[in-house]
C-alpha cells in the first residue's frame, strides 16, 4: 500500500486485498459448478491478453469467488466502494509478481488496473433502486438512450506549493467528481497557492451514459425511469444508443452543486440572493444536496438471444463473457412446433386469434418479425434484411386490435405518432450538457428500436420535412449525424410497421395505392408490403365483428391459446431470426420469372395503376428468405419463392383476385404438376438408396453361386449381361419397375465390392469377336474361392 494515499489504515480492506491476492494465485474452477460448454481462461492468460489489447481491466466470474470463499463474496458485494482500491492494488501486485521480466508493465507506473465482476446472482430494475443499494455491487438492466463525448477525468492528483521557499509536494490527493486542492501546506501553512503536476497525476478515460427502463420491466403504464451511468477505460465507446445491456457496478452518492439557472440572459435568483452572502448560501445547500451515479465495471449485451454476437470493440475486451445458448427444453419446444402439420396456419391462429379474415396481414407481420438476411457486397455496401409493412385504409377498429396483439406478441416495439413526432424524435438529436460544457447524442425512436420494430401511426400526418429523415434509415439502416462538431453514423436496424389513412374517405379505384395514400413515391417504394383495410359492407365480417363486441360486453371468455404455447412461439421466432438461408439457383430462376411477369403486368388493362421496380425484386427476395426462416430451412426453396410471390401479388393488386392473372397459372395446379414431374425425373437420375447387411449377404452368395455354376459347365468367364439376366430371374426382383432400377443399382455396388475391396472376382479382356471387332469383359473367380 502507498503510505501517502490515506491518512488512516483500513484493516478490513487490507485483509480483503490479501485474500483476493491469494484468490488470483491459487484458485482453480470446480468442474461440478462450472458448465462444460464454457472455458474460463487463467488469470495469467487474461493478463497476457490485456497486454495484447492494451486494456487495463480484468473480468472475473463472481461464481468463482463464491466457490473460493463465501465471506469474501459477501464483503465484495456489500462494501464494494470501500474495497475497490485495495482489490485493484492486489491485482497490481499480482501482475508485478508474475511479470517482473516484462518491461511493458514496469514502464506503466502511472497506469491503474481495474477489476470487473460479472455473473452476479441478482438483477435489479431501475424502479427498485433505493438508498440501501449505495456502495453495493449490483447488476441493473436498461436501454441506452444518450451517450456523451469521452473526456479525461482526474482521479489522483499531485500538487506542489507555489511559495518560493517551500516547494512542498503532496501526492495522491483523491478527486471525487470535483477538483479539490489541499487545504493547507504542512510546511509553510499556505492555503491558496497550489499547482497541479500533470506528469505525476492519474487521469482516466470516462464517458457518461443515460439508460432508460425497458418496457417489459415497467409494472404499470407510467413514465419509464432514467438513470445516469459512468463508463471508464476499456468500456468507453462500446455501446450505442438503442442497445439493451446488463450493467454491473456500484452506486455512489456525491455532493452536488446548485447553480443559478438563467432564462433569456436574466438571472432568476439574482434578486433573492443579493442580500445574502453567496458563499455561505452555497455551502449550506451543497452540504445537504447529494447526487447519485452508477459506476460500471462490466457490460453484457442483452441482444445475444436474437443476434448471438458482440459488438466489435466489446469482443476484444470482453472475451470471457458468458455467451447465450438455447437450452435443451427450448430446442424440444421448437422442434415440436416445426414438426406439426400446417405450420403457418398454427402461427397465424396464435397471433391475434380474435381477428379473422386477415391471414395475409398476419403472415406479413410474422415475416416482419423474422426478417430476411442482411448481406454485404464486395464493395462493403450493406443490404438491408428488415421488412417494412404499411397498412392503408379506414378500418380503425381492426387497426387497434392488431396493435394490441402486436405489442403482446413482440415486446421489442416502440410506438410513435406521426401527428406529434419530429425528425429529432424519430432519428437522433444532439443536446448540450451545461455541467461539463460538452455535447451528447440523444437517441430517437428508430435508434431505440434497433433490431426491433418501430410502429409509426398516421404516417401520412407526418410533415414532409420530417419524412425526409426516414429515407436513410429505411434503406441503409443507418442514421448520419453532423452537428456541433460531431460526425457520427449510428445504427437504426429496425423494421417499420406504419398505418396510413386514406387521403379521402373512400378508396378511389381509378388511382393507384400510392396516390390514395398521399405519400411520396420514394417512401412508398421502400415498403415491402402494402395491405388494404377498407370499411366495405360485407355480411360475414359485419356479423363476426358485432358478435365479438356483444360477447365482450357480456363478459364472455374466449378460448385462446395458453401462455405456454404463446411463450414457445416467441422462442420459435427468436430462433428463426438467427438463421441465414441461402438462395438456390432454381429458386433464383423462379424469382426472375416472377419479376418478368410483374413487369409485364404494368401494361395490362387491369394492372396499369401500380408500378413495379427493382425494389420489389429485392423485397421478393427478402420475403422468400423470411418464409425459409419460418420453416427453419437452410436453403430458400421454390416453395418459399412461390409463397412470397403470391403474397406480394395480393398486396400489390388486392382488388384484382381473378384466377386469370395469377402469373398465367404460375400458382395453378397444372403448374405445380409440371414441377412435380420434373422432380421425379431428377430423382430417377440421381436417386439414393440404402443397402442393409442382410441384402448384401443374399446378393453376395447368389453371385458366387451363379458364377460357380458357369464354371462347372465349362465356361471360362461370364459377361455382366448374362449374370444380370440370371439374377433377375430369381425372386429378389419381384418388384415394380421403379424399384427394379434401385435393386439393379444395388447389384452393381456388390459386384464392385467383390472386385476391388474383397477381391473375389477379376475382370479380364477376351479376344476380339469376329462380328463387331470389340473386346468383351469377362468375370472370373479366383482360385482361393475353390479351395
């Protein structure tokens, strides 16, 4: 310990530092408590990796400390702020002991090493924070909403007295979120004249983050709570606005400053404080006013269940974090859902079971949740895989019902109204922090819904200036910010689900959908699917809706799916999002055929209203990849392309459902029969079969018997045709024509085995025949078979 750091000795903290030093030296993880899938590196290996990545933090699993000593784990968890410095000093001594020969660690005298703990036993929400959690090691969860610029923070300063005769130096003066000079010089009793020595002082890289309570953790419909965090050293510039993370660290309280606030350059408290001594007033307020802040020591991304990947910077430092794997029970639930017949029908019925006759819209919402495959070109240009859907119409009751079921089905959604939102609220805004005189980035709705869904209600009511801000996010999944000397590109990988009202009360059939919606064509073309919800009088629909409303007023309980089935479908979708199906050549050819036909549909009389561009081809590819994900397939098959084309055709031309124009019978039964015949011919050429051991023995003995009989009658070899005729006369070939081909193939396999591997038979060439002048290949038995 450094003697000048504290004026007193903390015996408990020193003893904790000694025990923690023995933990770093002597601990080996128990195989009973640690899982087989995870491999925890030794602490020496971690220090070597710290040297390679130029990091200064070591991450330790808290379960290992519980295995080592229960008392040590309790003290670290209950009194973490008191012990933090002594734990870091124990790590410094461990590095010096094991790396004395290395000059790299000896040169970095002013560098401080930190310890981060992860895998804590409990996770607390932001709403459950109280003063009891101060100075304790806890884990909290939240979504990042604001990030400040990184800045250096002074932690330990060294000061020199400015008096000419004194020049006394004081080291290790702790700076607790406030610049403090020594109160008095012990040599000359000076008070004011001090200078900071930057060379001997310790500065740490800090960053301020603001997180918000996640929607799932909010108990009642109230305003979600926010909290300020401080990230240091290796964890700086890792998270971005919109990321959901677990934060491990401790909560501190420090004295805050109350400043005079101004409005229009006029001081508010100027008249009230003119008669009072300003210094005495500030001291009395600062003595009673405290602020809280959470200091982070470890980060863990919550999106591993959906993405299975870390950010690039986090992967370098946080190499020993716990990765997410699906449990065995979860895999069994997924396979049960997949093994059932009519998979899409079951998924559609589970989503909004109260609403019927909206199967196409429900299928589109399922594809929106699953999404396509995100790709990158050779020029490092990213192609989006998210699917955007728009609802156009005046049927407001069904829109609200779809909204409710959508929020229940997929919690990672953010609702925005087009009437009240602005461009900064949708994308991002830059705010100024008056305490530290720097700028921070405030996340908008599209950034907060990263890798999720952003629901925009009344998109047509959004102003044209604000609509321009959505262009980049809908196509490139990126938001670029250039303001106040801040230039950044932020991720907005969210799919958009928007509702649009008709420009007039009724749908005009003489005009296309784009003109009925009143949107700009550039925004309209970036939606993959558009569905119509018209309030036309239909007897079946009106009767079902009225019956439903009457049942709800009579407190009628409908038979819905159970919660276990609902949770299993949510797990099925989260698993399907991870897949990356590959497009086959045959399905690509079918995509081109559908694209050509839809381009021709523009010149027909019934279909001249809508435009079909290259964007619809990209959306067709994304939809087919989404169907492949729903079926848990590795490849995009022709069936998936057909389903995607049928859905896209019905969304483009919802009022023209005559069978004449469905791709010239592309989805008709005759067209499917042609493809079935082609598949059968391909299977006949490259068919697969299985040969059991009993069949192999039967064929082996029968071939030997037939060749021995030819030898008895004086023949010096048998041709393959004669041998096959003899064997086909047996009962082994009493099958149909298709099965005979497979059995003949099996006989060839047995003959090859007898010639090359078992070496019972030999093939030799005979003399030339006088008729054709060709050589015959004869099969002979070896002598060892007659012994």
